[in-house]
C-alpha cells in the first residue's frame, strides 16, 4: 500500500454548474469527517480564486490555470493524509484530466464527483444571483449559459441534487471515499 493510501488522504473533486450543490455537499461532508477526527480541507473554488488565483480572468486559459493550481494544492494536501474536498466548477475536461494525471503521477487517490444538477434547477436556486444577472444581460461568460461546461464522461460518482436530501448526497460521497481509502464510513 502506498504512503498516501495508508494515510487515508484523498482528493474528492466535485464539479458541476454554479448552484449545483457542490459546496453544500462538501461542507456537510467535511463537518462529518472532522467530527470523526479525520483531517479535512474544503478547497472552495471561489475562495481560492480570490487568494490563489488573484489576477486571473475567466478566459478558457485562465479558468484552466485556476483548476490546475487548485488541483496541485489538493494533491499536496491529500498526499499527506488530508481528505481534500474540492467544490470547483472546473468546466473543461482537459484541465480536470490534467488534475487527475497529477494525482496519478504521485499515487494519490483522486475521485471525481459530477454534481449533475440540471441548469434549470441551478438557475432556480440562483444562490449567487449569477443566472439573474446573465438573463438581464449584465453578465456574460457564465458557465452552462453562454460559456461551455464539458460534463465528465466517466465520473466516479454522478449526483443530481434536485430533490435529493443533503444527507443522502453526503452518504453517497462517503461511500465512495470509503471504497477508495478502505476507511469505515
């Protein structure tokens, strides 16, 4: 067993549209894992964009650079025994693939969870008011509206949070983690 696997570190990459439920699931899961004494970090895409990727815009290149930076940090933490929960839109498949390859290169477990909540539900929730701004013509380049989101073709888990109780979504991700890290859920 590799050092990273014995340390129970893993990166759980939650990708999906804005408002899909990525951060909500990650925060709830983190709370549960911390209560059991597991080292956990939530690497929120919005927070890291402000701090780690300040100065980057929203071009394809800048978005991909941001995803790769977040992936590097997640792998580093996970390699040292941390459960890294990463709720990031990460719209482009090639950038997500680069993150997975980086984890593979270091023998660090990586799980991709596609929070596949449909656009219509994300827009209904409109947690950040982005969809309303896009409809009003005040915002362009919104992923899933007028900028692409390349859905994962073979995620380790696909979750549609529409009507799915939060605890059920969290339980499904915990089961996935347990099957990878050989930890009890």
